[in-house]
C-alpha cells in the first residue's frame, strides 16, 4: 500500500524529529570541503554523506527525512547498498531537491526567481522511482531599498505553487521554501521589516498555492525565522524572534498545513536550536513546528570527520549531538545546560 501525501507529511514532522538537508550543490559542498582541506570528488561526497546516513541512532531517533541532491540519490555506499536504502533502513524518508537555483529576474535589479520548472514532471516520475517521497524547491526573497518588489514576490510564489502541484500530481510531498534572506549583501534591515516581508511573502505563496489547487494537508512549509539582517546591528532577544515568527504564521499560514520545518538561514548552530525550542514553547500552535537544517546540523560533524576514515565515529557523534539537540528543540525541551553536555 502506498502512503498518502498526508501520511508522508505527518511522518516528516513527527514529534522530536526533523529533516536533514543534505542537498548541497556541487559548488556549495566544495566550499564546505575547502574548509577541511578535502578535495570534492564524487567519492569524497559519497563518503561524507554515507557517514551521516549511517549514523544509526541519530537517523533513527531524530531525523524524519533527508533532502538529497541529484547525484546523491543515485549513489551507492561502499558496501554496494544505495544511499537511499541506508536512509530507509533507519526509518527516514528520502527526499530530493528539484529546483535549478535562483537566477536574476529580468528587469528586476537585485532580485531573483528560481528556475527548474521545465521538464519537472518527468524528473519527478524518475525521482519517485529512485525512492524520493518528498521534494524541495527554494525561492529567495531579498530585502533592500524598495525590495522586495510585488513582481518578484509574485514570480517566486507562482513558481513554488506550480512546483508543489506537480509534486502532488506525482505522489510526492512538496516542501515549499520561501526564504527571506537575513545574510544578503548589506542586510541592514530590522526584525520589524523582516516580519512585514515574511508575512507578505507567505501571503503571496499561499494565494498562489490556492490558485494551483495544491492540497495544503499534503505539503510542508520551510520558511525563515523572523530575524534582523546580519548587518543591521540589531540584537533581537531569542524570545522576540520566537514571538514575531509565530505571529507571522498566525497572520498567513492556514491551519490545514500539517507542519512547518525551518531553515537555519545563516544562524549559528546553537542559536537556530534555541530559537526553535522557544517557538515550540509558545501556546496556540496549530502546526507541528520542527527543523530542516543543513549546515546547522552538519557543520560540527564535517569538522570532526575532516575527511579521514578513522574519524567517522567522531563525525557521527558530533552529528548525533546536534540532531539530539534539535530533536529536543522540536519538543520545546532544549536547554543550554543540555547543549553543554556534548557526548
């Protein structure tokens, strides 16, 4: 029996679990590997991801799904098993990044639109056969002087909605990711501005999702948290971030959406965890709220591993600690004291 979109969506936001975003493009993972002086090759990328996916306790207890890159969903572990089967063996759901990246939007200086709709239906059929049961598409929204424009918001919301409809048509749960950037060049905006833009973005997205006849009960929202720009000089209290973020959702996100899984969006590992925990301590949350972190789950593991086979266990221990901390945050039970008790 095939799981319904609703079943898959609910599993992705199961209590105490969240999503590992391991869908870094080849250029992004090369930058990460440069940081540990490791050449980025198909084998080194495979070894790194195999280290994460075979961290049995972390994957089984804290990771509900894994977003993969096209290369990764086709790769096999050293023992010949597919990386998809490694993920499934621990009860996690394989997913796939399907967008082709943000490209400059014609006649909209400083703004982008995400490409990748051409041929998407056919790619989704193939990805389903390869084991993917959910997908991800990221739209990028920049705050600046007179930005974002209504035109850019509309273009990105429309693309997200068309993607989501194609996913559902093919039995795949869409993760809808409209990211209002906190770390774009000269990001001097305040937290108040971020909240306004986040609400405008989500309003545009859900308007387009409705027009596209997307079933909101079979999708996951992956938004930014409401935070000040990195160059604003404003230090927002974690409690304010939590309150403003949830307020933005109450203003825009229908209660039929089963879950919200945050991106970390340039926040430090621990701060992203703290914010998530505080959000889950607030009352009146009709949605399951969890994490869909990439760097904030992986950075410590990558450093501990360092590209050396003898350090696989150390890398997996570091990954387990971050996964456990975020699992607690998804329950609203993280504390700074627990954070310090690293394994």
